[in-house]
C-alpha cells in the first residue's frame, strides 16, 4: 500500500502542502473495497513502481502522480463512467487545495486517458497510460494472477460471455502497432506483453 509520505510528497511536488490526511485515508479505503480484486492498493503500488522507473519521461511528474492516486478512485464494475467520476473527484480535490485551474484540468484529463479508448497525445498522458498498462508486460505468474483478479471482479458475468468480451479486449491491445506509447515501456515490456496477451487470448478461446 502506498504510504502517507508518498501522498504528502505528491502534493509538495505541486507546490502545496498535503491536503487533509483524511482524503488519503478515504482513497485507500476506496482501493480496499471488497468488490475489488485487481483495482486495489496492489495496483497503486505497481503503478508507482513503474512510474519511478520512468520519471524522466514526464513533463510534470507530480501531476502524473496525482493522476495515479485518483485514476481508479471510483470503481464499480457495472458502471461505465468510473474514470469520469474519478477525474471529477481529483479535479475538485486539487481545486480545493488551491492549485490552479490549469493544473486541475490537466490532472482531470490525464485520468480520462486511462479509459484506454484513444491514443494519448502528450508525454504525461503517454507515460500514465503506459504505467497503467504495464501489468500486461508483467512476468507470467503476475500476469496470470492479474487475469484471475479481473475474472473475480466480473464474477457476475456468465463464463461464455466473459470469455468472449475479455478476448475481444485483449485482441484490441495486441492488434495495435505498439502496446506502449513511450520508448522506455516498449523496450522494457512490449515483448512480454505480447507473449502474455497471445497466451491469454488462446486460453480464452477454449
């Protein structure tokens, strides 16, 4: 679980004292909700690890950090507006902390890129999306655990429907010319991600 000191440093990096620690507690509680299996504090930890590997890629590192903190703050598997709700929460929190509307808007827009429905166009958006997708290039054991966690979150979906929909999602990723937008992530994770995806797609077809 990301610690309180990392939370404080994320805000200090934007030139403002950390907001009330109650917001940190509320976020951690959200990521610890019982219906989550993948979108948890484990995912946050992994995102921050991947960010720390590639901080040199960012233009505004601490804005990317705040986007990571909030990007899955709202997560309900039966809804389609989780990213919009998470982005709105982040925007309100940054504005309340006294940050400029430009900063709040950028963090809001970064979070929306984690819908993965469009190609990111800024360096910070590219980095955030790659961080969020780094799990696809994880070692085999962790990737397989991730796939089980996703299935658990969608346990209410009938098996044949889940297999078809999940296979379609993974095929969309593997069909891209590049899974990752930044050279750093392509070098580090592209090959493994393609192997993981191909294996999972094959297994889902059974």
